């Protein structure tokens, strides 16, 4: 028995009345209607929207200027496959159900158990592409795009949750780890012992004791049989009937896969004006791409309604700050279980009780998730009720959650700097998971140190920041042009800087998208639109020669063409510097006539189609310059480029034999259908391994390629008129620019975002944003989405009226400063300046790193919120326990 739209997320235990799940229905809960008091709490916390309050009014009329559709998708119901026995066997579960098993709020509180007997499995199998890439059993021909990565993630996390050596195996067709740094995670999983078996499993059979037998044929053609304790079906994404009905009511066009129909050059615009779409309702995609599209949709809305900005907005009132200057420290401690991330290792109740015994502590509580919304509301109430004037949260890292807790303090009327975190997850439970006793002792140490420091914290003041209401976009390719236009259409002036004389970037070398859209025509129209916008100033053949300032007040020095150098003031900066094609050193490129890259083939087909049409045989080789030791990442676009060009060659000459040699065909999302069509058109795809790559040779008659066929298990020689290399997409040579702007790049040269999922278009430094292939390889449609997202984030920054500076910044005592230049040389951000023989630190530029404080020989510099006393008291608190032991 299973319910299609219900599962036990574990949040039902927050409601006043509930019937616990039973073994017969391990993943579903029910409401006791006689005991229910109608409080509506379960409706608020239900993640699936499966609970609603029957008597609540459900209809509300709103007057809006634009609508964004972000209803998401459901998942495929695997009970439609008889051969997997999902509907009958409790140990065959979906990937979503397995996520709930791993979650601390799930039915087993995060403990790895199988539903049949609640025993910990010793062997788990994942079956990929269930409900995706399938025309035989379901009408979902597309790839769901996320299943490979979540299966790899689940396998890795399962090993971490297991108390014994867990055997994990993932059965797959193509491993599609195509996102930024996804390939590195895939390699890490292999290093940790996750097995990857390239085979499509047909049947799951019951075995003794609740186990399951899987028979499969490996790549050598051998029939194998293994018994697993648990089988996880990696189910794909599927648009639900409700979303289809909603689109019908709103008169929004859907494509044949039931996703909202959009154009690749306007990826968030629906068929109805004023209606936009983002996330998986537009097509299968992962979290970072969904977040980017959400901001892109916001950009489209803002552009439509820019003249009405703030006209009907309600501004949140900030409570007046409580004066604690004459109060003694009253510390409130909130200890987080973080599901089992902390509680699975650390004895949280013991830490809670220990905290009550420490000086200045007046209140202690323990939470399942301290960062949850309901806990934040309760925390603000407790702070007021208990008269708390310092707060300590013992949980995870301040890097992701400090701002959230500081906002809660402000809602309670406290200065946000009266807050301290004890990181008992990253610095304790995660790194001491094999020693629970010592991990608990360390947690007590960390909490004791945090409380000691919190007692000495003082309120800090911040100053209102005036912002220059304009932006600078660096890079004139598709992403840069789109970002500049998006910012201008929101009502802000923009300067667009391009180093080349011609706009367009790498897209100038691409004739068509895989959908058949004319890139040149689109690009010309985009450039014309940019040139015609009065808010955009365009500078080509330009170089950035200097960059200074701080968020909202940047000053950039630019030299364009033969004109004198000029200075531009701007409030935000968007980097869209693009990427470049790898120049192959392998397969005879540059030495053997007829060996070319995909971009060169694109130009040849466009300019000399007759030459290409005369070919009889063509071989394409994938992953050239990527997925190797020098460049471990996938370049994302190469597979679709090969399929696109192979099909174009077939149109030029239907009799042409085309062979694509690949390692994994990463035709993610709805690109899968082009891959299917290519095979139907007679294009041959053959796989090779990294350790046994093809060999390209030439003689007087032409080219030949020798590769080992993975089905025949023997070398095969193919004569070719042309060998086309799918060369990697590499980062542009941004080293000098990155140093000038003081921004970080990854080891492979692409710019690093502030957070891969939560802030995919922001830099860590405020006021700086990125988009396009400067971030990572991506399709034109994805570059457009990210460029709109960057414009949205930049526009929101410029439009905000509550920007501040100050807080945790360095301060100089001029009476002690000798002007020795040590701080000037030491600061990684080049902030200190010597003025009148004394160091001067601009608090708007200061990043609060404290380097100058530690280096100053005269101790003339202090860092607010990190005084010597506030640091030493933590050291003393740590040593205090050691002294007691000794």
C-alpha cells in the first residue's frame, strides 16, 4: 500500500495529534480526525503539501503586474514497472523515500535502516533512469538531469551513515555528472568504494530474508547475479496532472513532455505575455540552475515593472534596538541536533545540561533544527521573555547560517553582533564521527568557549551606505550583453566593456543551436537592442587598467581604443568574461589535415557546406582535453555539440557514415531526444575508456581511427575523411583581472561563486556578480538565464535603500601608529593606506579578516568584535577544563 502524493517526512510529530506510521505502511502517515483540534500546524510544516485545513478559505484575489510559475514537478511512480516489484516488496524503494530514510526528520530519524525489518543494510543497489529515457514503459523520453548526481550523493552519504562496511552499487547507462565540479564528486565516490556498473537492469527478484536478487549483463557480455539488502529506484522528474491543469487554465503552452514551452533565447518567458517560468516546471534541472532561473524570472518581472518599483511594496519595520549597556550578561544557549549530523555523534542532551552550569547562562534549549523557521520565531520570543542579551547557537557553520540567526536577534530587538556560534558539526561531529565520547567532550569545550566570548560581546554600529545607481558589465558576449540589457531595463545606467573590437564572444563561431535556432540572427538582434538602449554605454577594444572602491561605490579605470584612460563610478560589477576552446595536443590536431575541432567544423559547414557534403565518413571523438588528470571536469556542452553537428552532416549527405566515440553521452534534460533522433538517423555511437583511447593515424589516402569496441571487445579500424575533436571549454585567461578585483577562481580558472546552490551568481565580495561561461561551461540558453539572474541580483542590490557598512572592521589608533607600512603590505585586500604618516583603513573596504591586526608591531590596530580580551577568554575557557583534569 502506497500513496502517490504522501510520505512520512517526520514533521507530523510537530502536530498536536497524529497516528504514527506502521510497518505495513512505512512511508505514509495519517491524521486522527477525532483527535485533531484544527490548529493547522501540520499544514504549515508539511513539505509535500499533502495536508490542508478543510475549513480554511482557499480563494484570494490579488492584483499583480507579472506572474512566475514555479510549481516544480513530481516524481515518476515506479509501481508502473511490474519487473521492479516496487508495489509489493518493502525493500524496493524510490530515491525520494531513501532521502527521507537518510533525513533526521524522516521515519527512522536518519538511521540507515531498511523497511522490511528495520535492520541496517550491508549492500544497497541503485537503479538509474527509472521513468526517464524510456519510451517502452512510460512516455518520458527525456533525461531527468538530476538522478545520476543524487544517486552518487546518496551512495556516499549512506557509507557515512553506515556503522559497518557498506557495499554500494549504482547500475547506469551513462553517468551524467555534467555540472560544475560534479565530475570531481563522481571521482571521489569511486575513490570511496562506490561501485559503478554500466548495465540496464530489467528485473528485481525477491530472495530469502527480505533480500533482493539482481541479474545483469556486464560490459564483457557476462551474466552476473548479486543479492542486495535494499534496492533504490532512481526515479525521474515528471510533470503532474495539477501542473498541466494549471497551465491549461492560465492558457500557457506546454511541450510534448508537458513542461512549459519556452524558446532557448528566452528561457524563462512563456507563451503568454507577463507570465514567466523557472525551475523544473520549465524542464528537468538541478538546484543551482533552478535558483539561477528563479532570479532570471525576477529580472524579467522587474524589467516589466521597473517604473513602479516600491510603489506598492511594504517595508518591514525593524524593531528599535534594546540598550544593554548597563545590563549584566544574560546568555541564551540554543543547542542544535541538526538531525543526526550532530546528534548521531554528539550527546546533545549532555551538552545541553552542561551548558546550564556555565557562568552567565540563563536559558538553554535543544532543537532538532535550530535554523528552521518555526525555531527562529520561537527563539525571538524566548529572547524577549527571558531577558536574554547575548545569544550562543551551538550548531553548524557561521558561513551559511550566521546571517539568519543575526536577523532573529534583530527581530527580538538585540544588536545582531551580540551573537556567537559554536560549530559543533563541521569542527566536531563530522570530523570525530568514530569517537562519540571525545566528540561530546569537544562539543562541551566549544560551547564553553563560545559562552565565555559571548559574555564580552558589545553592540557594534553600522552606517548607512550611499550607492552609485549604475553598473559595469565586463564582457560583451551573449551573457554580458544580456546582463547589461537586463540591468538597463530595470532602470539603471550601465557601462559595457568588451576587450575585442567586435561583440558576441565565442557565440560568433556558432551558427545554430541544437534546436535549429539561428545564433547569428539572435546575436545581431541582441547587439542592436543593446546599442539602441539609451541607458547602456558601450566600450569595445577596451581594457580594465585599474579597479578600486567597495560595494555600491566602485571606481574602474578603462582604456578604450586610442582614447585617453577614463574613470567610471558604479555601484555593482558583473563579470561575463566568457571562455575559450581548448587547443588539442592529441589525436594529430594541427599536424594531420582533416583533424579539426567542433567549432572549426561549425565554421566549415556554415561557409563551405559543399566541402563537408562531399565527405563519406566522419569520426568524432569526445572529451578531448576534459575528464582527465589535467582537467578533471566535464565541459558539459560537447556531447550536444557533437550530436548537433552529426545531424547537420547527415542532412548535407544522408549517405555519410558518422561515428561518435564517447565515454558517456551527457545529453541531459530534454537534449536526450536529439540523441535518440540521431541514432534513428543512423549515426553510430561507440564507447571508449580513458585508459584505452582511440588512435588517429594518417597516410597518403587520408585518416584512420583505431578504437576498441566495448561490445566486440576487439580493436576496430575506421577510415575517415575528417576527424572532429570535441575540445574542452576552458576558462578565459582571467588571472590579472581576478587579482585586480580580488576575486577567487577555481583551480581550473573559472570564477568561484559565493555558494554553489544558494548564491550561484554572487561573488563572496558584495556588489560583484558573475554569469555565463566565466562561471563554468554551459549552453547559450543557460548563459542567458544566468545573465538575467546576475542582472536581477545586481538590480536588487542597487534598488535596496538599507545598505550599510561597518560592523566587524579594523580600526587604527593614530596615537600608536608609526606608519611602518606593515599593514599595507600584509592586507590581502590592499585596504590600508598611509595618510599623513598614519595608517588609514576604509571601513567600507575592510573585509574583517584581521590580518593587519595580527601583523601590527605596535598593536595600533584592533578588529571590532575580536578584541584581545574576546579572543583570550576563549583560550582561557579551553584551558580551564584542562587545568581541572590535571
